[in-house]
C-alpha cells in the first residue's frame, strides 16, 4: 500500500482514538539537524512516536519541501503548517523549533555554534514562516558562548545584521520567508476581492521593497489596479463593509424548517461573509450572525 493510501486509511483510526491518552502520533522536533540537498522529510528533523509502526514510518517519510541551501531555522508553527499540508490527520508536536544545517555549509566542529546561533535568531524573529541565514563572517570556536543581538528586532529579522557571540562579532544576512498574498489575476480598481483573486506565494521578505500581507481576512476593495502576480500591498486595499456600527439591518433567524425576520441594529462593522454582533429592540439581547451579500444578518445559533 502506498504512503498516501496508508495515511488516508489511518485517519479513521486516528479519529476514533483522538480522545485517548496514548496511541496517536507524536512528533518530537530535534534541536538541530544536518540535512543533505534534495527533499526534506519529517524524519530528518524529528522523531515520530506512534503505536502504529507503519503510520510512524509513513510520517517519518512525509515530504516537507526542499532542504534549504542556507542555514535555516524552522519554528514549530512552520513545521506544523508543512505537516498539515502533506498529512490531513492530527499529530501532536513537541519542540521549540529546529536549526537546519545544510551539509558542508559550516565545518563539523562549528555545527554546535551554528545551531545555537540559529536558535537564538529564531527566538528573536517574529512572524509567520521561517528564517534563512547567510554568514558574512566566521563563527567563533567556543561552543557555549551566549548570542546577543546588536539591536532589538522590530518584527521579522531581515537584511544585514551583527550579533555578538562571546567576544566575537559575527556579521550575517537574514532572509525571512513567508507566504505572502499576490494577485492571481489582473485586478481592476474598485473591484471587490473574491476568493480566487488571491494566492499565497512563499517569498523572501528581505527582497520586498514595500508592504505585504501574510493573511487576508475580511472583505477588501482594490484602490488601484494590481497586475497578476503583484503583491497585494496594504496601501492598495481598503476594507469593504456591507454593514457598519449603528446601521439598521434585517436580522434573519434560521432554524431547521423555520425562518424569522426581524429589524435590528448592527453593533459593529463587517463585510460580506463576516460575523457581526446585532441587537433587536432590547439592546441587552445580542446575537452574532453572518453578513449576507444583500446586507442581511443571518443568525443560526442563539
């Protein structure tokens, strides 16, 4: 049985045992790993524990993308994202991130120093994605020296930086990566963003001249033409609200076989498909509902 079929077959077992205290797969991240070029598998950066030996082996072989060519730090959130992209089941993940050392990038005697540097940078870096690092100067020989930043970071670490490792200053270039929003087709000025208008593309943020978005929740209107493949910069978008706080709205209460429509008032602002709080005549009674395309607010749960 192939990996994909075996993983799919195991989902039913995982669902039934989700509430159990043991038996589900647990992924223990290694603090660091030396990785060869080519595809990166989960087993190269973590140990997988599971009562089902076949499932554990399949998870260890799970592809996580290409191995980096530079020193790299994968935070646990990024590892979880990559696992979820390839495996639809539930796994428990233990660890604070993993330092990836491409084979041959640093001498074997300096691997511990490189891993410590990556772990320190990973703790300071803020945001989604992962961090790749180019060394512009050599690492010191002392393995246990603390790593100090030359300046406090603001958001993602990016560009040319200097850190202090013991008595030695180390120059490096930080390449933060994240999936950023880009236009999947030419977008006209004034158009409302639809689901198929946006794609998220993994990008080196150090090479972006302007703003970018790593998530896009809510309704937005395009303020200026955006060509296909271009970044969806915040300055080119504006929130689009179908209802605003204080507006009179039509509230539709839905139950199986029953629909009741009453006038109400919006207590917040929301776009199409978003949730908003509304009240009826008694302002103390509040409900949360979904804004429909025609501006009605549908409440399905009291």
